[in-house]
C-alpha cells in the first residue's frame, strides 16, 4: 500500500510539472519556438558537441559543460525544435518538486505526515511552489542555465534543512551527506560557477556545526570530503578536454573569460558602500518583479528563524541562521559582481518552499488533512495562476507560420548545406530551425572585450564578413561596413519584446 501511495504521489507530481511547464516555458509545443537567444546559443553549443566540435575552441559560449551536454541530449531528441529541451525541463522540474516535496515533509505537512493524506498535502504544496517559480519574471522564457541548476540547489537545501532541523543536536553531519553536497556543488561549478555562493555557505555552516560539537579535526576532514565530491563532476571534462589537448581552451573560455573579461563593473559600482547600495536596490526590485515567489520566500524566511522548532525544541542559533545565510551568500554570488539580468535571481526561488512548508505546518496544526484537497483542482489552479502571471503566455498566440524567423528559415534552406553567422546578437534561433551546425568559433556576437585580436569576437566576425566566409549572415541592428562586398540583403523584419525593438536583416552571399 505504501508503494502504491508513493507511486500515486510521483505520478501526480510528474503530471503537474508537465502541465505547468506546458504553459510557462517557450520550449513547450504550445509556442511557435523558444526565441530566446541564450537558450538557442546553448542548443547550438550542445549540437556542436554531438557533431564533433569542441566547445570554447571550435565554438564559443562562456557557460559550463553540463549545460551544453544536457542541451546536446535535447538536440538528439529533436534537431529543429525545442521539444527535447521541453523534455529536459520536465525531467529537471520533476527533480525540483521531489526535493520540494521532501522539504515540506520535513516540517510535518498534514495531520498525519506519513499517511496518504499527509503526503497528498505535501505534494500539492510542492506543485504550488513550482508554479510560483515558473510563472515569475526571473523564469524568463524558459531554458536558462539557472533553471538547469535548480534541482542541485533544491537538493542541497534539503540536505541542509534535514540536518539542522532534525540531527544537529544529535551530532555532526554524516560524511556521506557532506560528500553528496560536494557533488551537487561540482555540478553547479560546471554549469554556472557564480552560483557557488550557496554551496560555500552550505559547507561553511556544516564546518561551524563540527566546531560547535568540538570536532575541529573532523570538520577539516569534512571539508576535504566535500571538495572530493565537488571534484568528481569535473573528471569527465578533464578527460574530454585532455584527450583533445584543450585544457587551456576550457580554462580560458569558462574560467578566465567569466572572471576577468565578462564582468568588468568596478567603475560602474564603485566602493563597498556603492556595491551594498546597488545590491539593496537590486533586491528591492527583485521583490517587486518576482513577487510570486518572494511573498512565500519572505514568509518562510521569517518562519525559519523565529517559528520552526529545531532539534527537539532546543534553541539553536546556527540552525536558525542556516536559511538566511544560504540565501545571503547565494544572492551575493549572483549580484555581488555588479551585473544583473532578470533570470539571475531564479535560484533564489528555491527558498519559497519554506513559505509553503509554513502553510503545510499551519494547516496541520489547524487539524486539516490532505483529504480536503483535490489534487487535480489544485493543479488546475496552479495552471490558472501561471496563465495569468507568466510573461510568456502572449507569445503562445503567435502563429508559427507568420513568425518571421520561419520565413528566414525557408530562404536559407533554399541553399544546400548552408553556413550561417549571427552578427549583433546571440543565436537568434535560425541555427536551430535550419539544423545548421556552427562552422566558425564566433558563430554569434559575444559581448566580450578581449585584448588579443585572435580572441576578439568583433574583429573575427568582421573578418568572416569581409572575406565572405559564410553563406548567410543574420544581422541585428548593426550592419557591418563591408557586408556589401560579398552579400545581398534578401529579407528584413522589425521585431521587439519587453519594451525593446530590433531590426533583423538576412544577407545571402553573392555567387
């Protein structure tokens, strides 16, 4: 009976995730395409990997390898659509809600948390947590690197909460849990390492817990166990790049560019006080823009400090500071560099589960159980909430055949085995629609100011155009000076979103 109950819960969670994402992400089959240039860039990078090209050396984007590998698996499902990415988002979303479900159950949601009714209530609250995340502005268009990271953060939050709530008074965290935390951090390090602030705080708090128990040497050992776990996800890529003699290109393209080139903000946000003021303003606007998950997040944060009974009612300052410290370091990792984009804050949304844990705990104390809820109705309400709050819903109404990028696709595919270059933007989606594998390193315009001419994307793209090395050039706004030497303009379109408007031009090489 318990196995049947658990199977029912997992089926409910899985179906709910698919239904929520069906509305929330532009990767869904309900949308004409996912026209976010970042997501298309990841898709092209993944495609390139599975067509024998090495990232950073043969094709360039500055994110981590697991992001491209997962997108590459999505490419294997469908070469010219984002259906594979939608499947990927559903799988990762299911991992999200499993972690949320586990966290909510830590706080005794339901009158009898181990009964079917208690599990149903926890599952409903997990789905609602997921819904407020995916309909927020920081979810953006779907498929962000931050979205790919969510299961690793959610699992890390579960490990931390499970220890500090139930086991801190009994002793130190088992090395097995520390090891798992390290593995999670290793995956984050190989997707988008600015998110490691969360796991830095995670291990710092664990180390302090060892100190609180008078286990300094075991605490040092735990740090090495964590680092060993963190190292393991690097191993496949050390082998991959090592075999191809590309270890330096991996370092340059992922570590050096992100640390020393991509984030140059000192002059924009001067001094410590200026940086603190900037982050305070950023947090204020995030709360306003992403209220869907910040409301339960704030409620849950307050409750975690003042309301939760930790370790058999023992007042424990470290346990009560756990959640605020994890949140603060995650926020610092994403916004301490002085840059902000709407989707940067998406990982912060995992803390919204604490607000729904509070709801479950309150409902339990009020004497209610999951029997008063009908899961299907709750999922329908979650979908209705998404439909009324997601910024993506209007794009669903765009007819696939009338969208200009499909017209561009038909024009490009008039040529046999065409090559393509994007100038003035990241991958606009034409590589995906035409199933074109990038043929040059700087296949899209990167906003990087690199001193070395051979690694300068602007100079290299100018050379591609000047020498007529590519069959088709898709230009956004800034037309290269020499493009008339080898190319004719064959189509153009003005298209905009989020208050901005851009001009797209399609050029074909003169034969």
